C-alpha cells in the first residue's frame, strides 16, 4: 500500500505530558492544576472575599463538564469558555480585561515552562520527513493551537512539519472524522495514505482506523492501552517508528 504521510499526536508522543511539572517544582511553583485555580481565585479576590476551596470546587465542576463534552461530543471548549462556566457556577463575573489576563495566563503556562521533548524525536522526524509529509494532530485541552505551535518551536520541532491540525481550530477533537479529514486536506493526501501515531487507543487508533487510516500506538510514555490495542504497530521508542511504518507500507492490501 502507499503511505504518503504521517500524522502525530502531540502529548505523550512528541512531548512528555506533565514533564514540565518537574521544572515547576524545582522553581518552587505550584502545580499547573493548582496554579490555574489560584489564578481565578486571585482575580476574584480583588473584588471581594471568596474562599479558595469554593473556587477549587467550581473549577473541578467546570472540568467535569468539559471532560463530558470532550469525550461524548468530541469538542474541546476554549479555556475562556471553561472559565465562563466556572464563574457562572460561582455566580461571579470579572471585568473583560481581567478575564482576558486570566485566560492568557492559562494559555501560555505550558509554553513558558514547556514539557520535555520525547527522546529521539528530532532525529526521528528528520528521518521520516525525507519520505513522508508530516502533520501534528492534537487536541487543545488548555493550551490553544497558536501556543502549541510556539511550544513546538521552542524545541525546534515545528520545522519538521508540513501542517498542524488542532482541535480548537477545527472545531472538533479526536477521534471526530473532521479532525483527520483536516489532516488529509492540509497534506493533500487520501486518508488511507496516512499513518497516525499516538498513545491512546480510542482517539489515536480506533478513530483513524474507522476512516481507513493506518495507526501506530506509541507507548514510550503512556502504555495504558497497549494490551488491548488494535494498532497496526506498537512502538516503545520513536527510533523504531521509521521501520514500523515501512512494515505497514509493505503489508498487502485486502
């Protein structure tokens, strides 16, 4: 079969999710989860007394609503929408400029202190780009696509890619078909000509396979789905990926 392109999940595939927490700890900073709650509490506290625990609870409820919509409707609410849900739950509002500042602090948090790149990622991408078109295909859970591009640029990984498809820009998240259709359109290839690489069976394997794509489950950082995966190949190290994709391409079509 003809393979012309490779699509990559971002988190726990190109970069190690939450590895930035190590650096935050070294700097004496709060965890990202706690810092996000403090940002909202501090902003509201400028306008009146409010308990931090109340903000934590409202934030947790808003997160639960987000996760429900993300999982069931394949939509990732922008962080501003999530914060508005949180504020509504508290019966609170913020002036537009102050809300914008809190939103911005959320958006850049993972860029200012970025997660570490996966071992061998740059060398692997350089090898694959000699033969295939490459695309980043990622959900934007807190950090929007504009900032995820900056994150990749910080690690000098953006130069390897021909296109970027982020859920906040497409309007849906993986495994919604429109996400992978956007990849095919951006790279000008057919869906069956793409191999998608990612760490989650539901989002990165089962979804693409329903569209006729080939898949690689990457377990170098997150291996929860390994035993039940239906992926065409499983890789524990990115350096294994070029050979795995060649083997997929050599499989006879049915």
